């Protein structure tokens, strides 16, 4: 098929020489002019065919085939191995936006390389799973043509720790999620002023935060909470990241399904944020307006309503439904043209209509896929993502010269836990047991016992006895426990947030056999080590001396955790969410008002581990917190500076976090809100000055009456520290006059 595209472009070049080139094939002209020239040349049937995510080629007009989407959540999903990075929740735990920009750029390089590679494989093209096109080679191998539109990143906010898809997202805080979103989108789409490397798709827009009844539920959210908590990261991805695609979610918002939600898709997205890309409903969402939301009796009426509200293209059933909608008067051809223009603008920017030699990304070689350099970046990202939650009496790091026997135990110890969903293939996946074996000193005996499953064991007591025996023989025991797709994932929320009872008992047995026990969690959403599953009252967490969270750390996770266990890397990751003791602390899952007790911003009790928490093998001292001015007008900003010194004996990373608090607003405001962060590396004794710009806009709340964000005059607390609860220094700034912003 790509050979067809090349021949089409060759014809276009010949046409140029003959002076017959149509405007839309002239690469020297602005994209808008080219789109305006192409659309009138199309029949209605051709126009609607181009509003499918797997649009066919239109040979008479030299329009190439579009296989419109694939996944790049933490690496390219393909039929062959690509580089597998930590899941996005682990990316967020790095608190390092420059690193995540680099990761997204590398993932996009591999996506372009796959696109550049696939036409060299001989064979026929046919429809594959989920409507994607694949090339079938002579020996029957199916190679997916990935297209250039990727359905990542997932930026839904982690309001509730029971949500099944936390592993796919960037945490519970809108500011942290915003920064990660912008970094990921810019890395994905590249920095060429003319062409996109790939098209990033923000999803799922909006207030998508529950798997139970997700196809038909209606989330109830007031206007202030929508603008303050549920949408800021989408606004950042559009207005700063310049994402060119966004996916609406299955659910309804305040009774209106998001696939046809004009408030979201037109008034806010295109009106306030000036979005000029295309909107795609989640797969099958248009049909579900009929089958799940039961708003319409025919698909053509449902499709018409989505187009009029601001949607643009959908799966293969969409074109026929749109043609019928025009015939029945539900739509005009002008409505079709409006959506088609949005889609074509993106396709032109991807370089689909231009000679490959003009598109810089067409030169990316397939040699980058799963390369040694990319694998090294996966290792670096995994190291930076791991969070040291507890380290009593300095058990960690382990001294390998003194360890003669180490027990590696647990259902995740010898398991390649690549992810829960939207995961590709790894050419070599380093499991935790592999990493420890790679790292121990020569002659060290490594004992292994599974101990239990995630939720069960074939012979429970035998498994416990085997694990306890291994731990009792060892100098130290390392337990790898956590969750998997049995407990969380797309379509599956968690019933409780505690470690499953069988694994809790495994930890107790191992710790009783060896007091020097390290627990390592592999998980998507938060996992509590407090007893009491379901809604039961909680007690004290299990009293193990050291706890680490490695989430799902990608293909190099086993080496990364071994580096940290043995002190070759000093952990610097920080939690991107709150770890509650139990579901006992939580409001009902269908309560979308976070002021009722969700997230660090409104939780009124001490959590098991707070948002932003993470320990180090060294220590850091904060001093000299200053602001450039004690006051500012509502349109102004201040510089906040603080000195941070490594007061320990090891080099390490600190994540310096800036929080603000508004105690004078006429509405309920958070206990604190993150408004800046920076990850810094310091040698022993080294001091760095960290600076944050704090605009008055960052102190604003949404005034539903004014339809704007408002910073009112008064004093605001400014706090700096190592987590949301580890506040080291405090100051205040004063807003002297009101400020107002519509976005």
C-alpha cells in the first residue's frame, strides 16, 4: 500500500513538471489552502469515507490510505518487539518532565520507524483486528500498519484509588498531570515547525474515572469542580502541548454523553482553548448512544448529533451512517466538510500528501526500534520511577559483600509483568529475580520461592512454608507482591486497595521468618499494607522495615530494582498519588466531588503515605526561602527561591515541591495545591538554588458566576518541601488587586 502512495507522489511530481499540479498537492502552500482546495474535489461518499479511522485510499485524487491509530502508552504496540518503558504512573513517579519528554520522543521515533519499515514487507493488505490494516506476508505473518495517529497519552485524573486504569495515567494531581502531559505530547509530536512526528491523542475527555458502568454512567460534577480539577490537564495538553487529536469518553457528564457533548467539544475545547485538531469518540461510543445511553433509535441520528456537537471521525460504521444522516436531513454536506477539514489538516501535517524526502521523520531508520540506546533510556526511566516508601534503621541499601544468601520471594518475583493493557512486546524482559541474580556478588546463593499467587495458591500452606523456609535460611528476604489484571485494568475497578489477603499473609510469614525483609510493590493503583480489605476498619500497616514501589517498570525493571536494592542507584522517585489505609477512608466511588475527601487536597486524615512522598539514601536540608516580592497585582507573578543542600554522605536526587494554600476564598479550597516541582541531583555537601515562578493565575479559583478563574486580593501561604506532608519552609505572598482569566 505504501508503494502505491509512493507511486501516487511520483505522479504528483510529474504533474508539477507538466504544470498540472493541483493546489492541494503543492507542498509549498499553507495547509489551510491545500485543504480548502481538496474538499470541493470530493464526492459526498468520498468525504464520509475519509471520516473513518481506517479511511481507504482515493486513487483518483492521490489520497493515500489512512490507518488511523495505534497505541504508544509506554512503548509502541506492534507485532514485533519495541522498547518497553515503565507504565505512565511510573513515568509520573519520576517527577522529571525532561525525562518524560525524551521517553515520548523515543517512543515516537520507533512509531515513525515502524511506519517507514512496513511497506518494504511484501504481501497483501487486509483488514485486521479492531479495523486496523495489516500486511500479510507470503509465510502468513501479519504485520500491522500502525499509521501515524497514536491514542496516547491517557491523562484522566486519579480521583479514586479504586479506579482500574490508574496505571495508564499520571496521578491524582492536575498540576503534575498537566506537566507530564505537555512533556509527553511535545515529545510525541516532535519539534519540526511544519511536520508532526506522530499525532498524539489525549484521552479520555472528560471525567472518565470509573470502569463500572463506564459505557452508560453519568458523572455529576458542578462547573467549578469541572474547571478546577477535571479539565486543567486537558487544557494544558491542548493549549501548551498543542495536541492535534482528542478522544471523548464513553460516559456522560451531567446527563449529556460526551460523544455529543457540545459544552465539552465545542464551547470549551474549540471556543475557550482554540483547539484546531480532530475529535474522535472512544471506540464504538457513537453506537452506544443507541445501545447504552438509549438516546436515539438509529445510528445515523446518533452520528449526526456527534458531528453537530464537535466530533469528527469514528470507526468503519461511521461513514455510512453519516451519508444516511445527510440524506435524511439530520446533517448538511457543510457539516461534513467542517469535520473533514479538521481531519485533513492533521493528515497534511503528518506529511501524508508530500514526497517522503520532504518529511524529516521519514528518514528515521528501523534500526532505532528496540535499540541499545533506547533500552538504556528504559533503564534510566525505571530507576528514576522507583519510590522508597520506608527504610527503618537503614536496612537499605544492601551490602552485597556481606550477603551470602538472599531469598527472592513472591508472585511477582519471577514474572514478566509488562503491564495491564495496551502493552507491546519486549525482546528481553528482565524480571526482578533476574535483576537480583545479575547484581549479587559472585558466590552468593539466591533462593527463590513463589509463596502464593496474586489472589490464590494451589496449596496455600505449602507455599507459605516454602517461602518462610527460604527466608529463614537467608541473610535478607526480598518480597515482590502487588496487583495485576485480576484486580485492576480497563473494565475492572478494584474492590479494595489493600494488598490481597493471601499476599498479606505471605508477607507476615516471611517477615516472621526473617526480620530483615524488604517488600517491593508492583502495581498500578495505590496498594496499602494496612490490614482490612473492603470497607473494614484498618489497623497499623505491616511492620516490615523497608518498602519500595516499582509500579510496572518496563523491560529493564528487574535491573533497576536491583540497582536500588544494592545501592548502585539512590532512589529519588516520588508518589504521584496518595496511599490511603483502606477503602474505609473513601467516599463512594460515584461521588465525583473531590472536596468530600478525595486526594491529598481534601483528605482530612493522615494517609499511609502522602502524595509526593519518597525517601532517599541521603538527606536534604532546605534553607533561605525567599520571594521576589511579598505582594503582586492579580496579573503579576513572583519568583520563589529556596536553597537545597545534600546533607548526607551519598549523591542523590531530591524533588523540591511548591504548594500553595488559599485560606480566604469564599468557596471551599484545598488544604494545599501543588504549583511547582523540580527534580535535582546533588553530590554530598552540594547546594543548589531552586527557583519557581508563581503567577497570580496559580492562586485562582473558578468563579462559576463570572465564568472565569479569579485570584482575589489577600494573603496566600507558600510552602516548600519534600512531599505534600513534608513541608520544610513556609512563607506568604499577597495579591493586591483582583485577576481574572477565562482559560
